[in-house]
């Protein structure tokens, strides 16, 4: 037999033997159930068709609430039950407090030194402390609440003046909600607004908008090189080049913010109560220049901007979609606001905590469509056990939050949008059944800010305008996105007009 014939005869047999042996060893070592076969090099990548969340839920029905995948070179644990999630974020919380090192985190996360992508350790702990205490604490958020109120009122004014007479007008919600959120965040971070009237010098605004557009394409885009290192090593990697370029643009802009503020910073601003985030960080730098380097400050500002905007925007868009499909809920929310706030003044941030039904709507939206359906991927730093199975170190953890939050074992009629189920909500009682912000050490530090701004913006839209669907058909609530994020597949378009009872007030904004 010549070599070529031998090769073609024995290769399939050897491959099959290799895959069977591997599967048996996997079982012997008590690893979690896993689909057969694991194909050399690509592992289970062949299984991952979009939509990813649905695919992983189907696999969980076959292999159980804790199963194992090998995505190229990466071992992955997928968890879809309350008890397994609880084990990951209680007894194994420190172990899973790492993040996988994805390529975009190398460039956009300052070489894995950002709060979102940094490994668990002293540097990350310190960034979390600064973010939670100095920037996102209730006290600090309260000091900057006027920014959020201003921006929401500006949006109400913009929507109002685009309406003529009392006719319905068409609105694409995502662009206006994104502008709102970017203005809120850039004003809170650096005292600048880049969209609409009185925005920063137009050249800089244009550059900022370009960066945002490029980031939205690259962040969250799946990169084969993250799973198949061979692609990253040997193939000319276009993605890496693009990320490097984008990082340079973002870094340049953030450096400009720092330089402008450093020139302005004075003893007065150190004392001022409503300091922007950058001023707080620069005053920390004055005290400890070796630790609070420009790079640390830039990485923190950009991470908060990145983490805070699309999550809040997508949540608001989902909430509006569900309200359009449930006119009774919309009416009930309007009545609650009219009774609590009256029609003589606009809703304020402090009102949000007095509007329980509005908060139920937001929580129900996040239950049905969490914008991070698997949280942000975690990674284990040592060997451990989850639900009795062995999980090796450096395993990526995906918690299928969307599946848990829509599981009929935990939620009655999970497919029905019913905000009332959150009446009397107590986070401690709901536990791991509802975790759109994650839980444990790596849980979202921006939850307080998110609930404030989403509540204020949504409440104002409901208070000021009547809303309707474009036609008789229900709004399509299919999920889109690359897998780890979950925006609406079809951007939301709706009809709106000012409420007659609000006309006087709207004319005065
Ligand atoms: C509706 C809005 C939001 C949702 C649904 C949301 C959700 C999440 C989720 C699921 C995670 C990952 C948790 C985990 O890995 O276990 C996360 C992390 C994070 N979020 Fe949010 N978030 C929102 C808004 C915000 C805002 C407004 C900010 C700040 C401005 C923020 C800052 C962060 C940061 C810094 C992290 C990384 C934490 C770490 O790795 O230590 N988020 N968020």
C-alpha cells in the first residue's frame, strides 16, 4: 500500500479512535456532560449556530443544566439552572472572578487592565473600589443627577418640537436613546456633550461619533482568533489591526479630556461637590500619581462609557417594545405617574423610587430580555467542582441568564410580559432566578445608575407622550446581536404624539 492510500485509510479510523478515547477520558475524569464528538482543533465550534442563546438552551435540554463545551482551544462551562449559578457565584465566586483574555480586551481594555476585563487581583479590586465608592455611589450619583434630568428634558423637548399639531409622528427609538445615553455619560465623565445643540466643538464631536460607530462594530463581534490561536498566529489578522487603530483613536480622545481638565483643575474644583468623574480621578492622581496614571484613568473612563451606554439603551428599547405590545400596561404606568407626579411638573429622578409599577416594568423587561444573556464571560483560576462535576482551571463560564429567567420551573407563564410579578420585589428573595446585572464579585457596579437613568427616561417618555405601534401587528421581539449581547433584531420604530394634558408643560421646557 503506498503512503497516500495508507493515509486515507487510517486517518479516519485514527481520528474516530482519538475522539472516542477523549470522550471516555472526559467521563472518567468526571467532567460535566459534553456533546460527542469533540473534533480536533475546532472542538464544538461546529455546534454553535446563531442565535447562540437558543442553541445553548437546546444543548442544555440534551445535556443538563451544567454542560461542557470545547470551543477551539477554550474549555467552556455553560450553566442554566439557579442552583448551578448559585454555586458559581457563592462558593466558587473567587474562583470564577477572572475574565477570559479576548483580543479586543487586549486593545480596548488597556492590555487587560480595565475594570471589565482585568484579571481578579489587587489592580482590579482597586478599580472596583474607585468605581463603586468614588464614581457610582448613591452619593456621587445624586450630585450629578441634574445632568440626567437636563438630558432627559432636552430629549422630551426635541421629541415635542418635532410633532406638528396633535398628529402621530414616526420615531426610530434607538438613535435618540443612544444620543441621550452618550450625552449623559460623557457629561458625567468629562463634562462634555457630543450630540445635539450646545455639543462640543463639532470636529471633536464628529471624531467621537466615528469612534462610537467603529466601536459598536468591533466590540462584541466574534473573533475566530479568540478560540483558534492558530488563526491568530499564522493568518494575517485584520481584526487585530482594526482594534489597534481604534484603541489609538479612543486613547487620544480620552487623553485630550485629561489634558483639558488637568489645565483647569484648581483647589476650588477639589472642594466642589458636583465634580465630574474625571475631576475625581485627577484629584486622586494628585495624591497618588504613581498609581493613578493617565492610563488607569483613561481605561476606567472608557470602560464605564462602554459598559454603561448600550446596556441601558437596549434595555429602554426593549421596555418600549413590550409596552407597545401591552397597551394596558402602558396605560397603568401612565396612571401611576399622573397620580404620583401629577401633570403639572415633569418626572424627576427622585420620583422613580416612588413609582413601583414603573420599576416592575423595567425588571420584567430585564427578566424577559436581559441585554447580556450570558453576563460577561467569567473564567476559573483553579480546578473546582460545580454540581459535583470537575471543572478545570482556565474554563470560561457562561451563565445562561436568559434561559434561567425564562424557565417555567422558576417563573409562571415566563413568556407573558407581566410586570405585576415584580410587585413587592425583594432582591434578596429573588436570588439567582433574576440576575440581569450578574451577581457576586464581578456583578455590575453600575446598577444604581442604570435603574436611575432607565427609570427617568422611560418614565418621561410615558408621562409626556402617547405611544402606538406602527400598524396592527405586534412589535417583533426577536433577539438579535452577536450572541453575548442581545439587542432587538429589528430596531424599534413607533408612533408618538404629545399627551393633550401635557401640552402646557411641554411648551415650557
Ligand atoms: C441596564 C443597564 C445595565 C445592565 C443590564 C448591565 C449588566 C451588566 C452585566 C450583566 C455585567 C456582567 C456581570 C458579570 O460578569 O457577572 C456588567 C458588568 C459591568 N457593568 Fe453593567 N449593566 C448596565 C449598566 C451599567 C452602567 C450604567 C455602568 C456604569 C457606568 C456599568 C458598568 C459595568 C462595569 C464596569 C462592569 C464590569 C464589572 C467587573 O467586571 O468587575 N453597567 N453589567
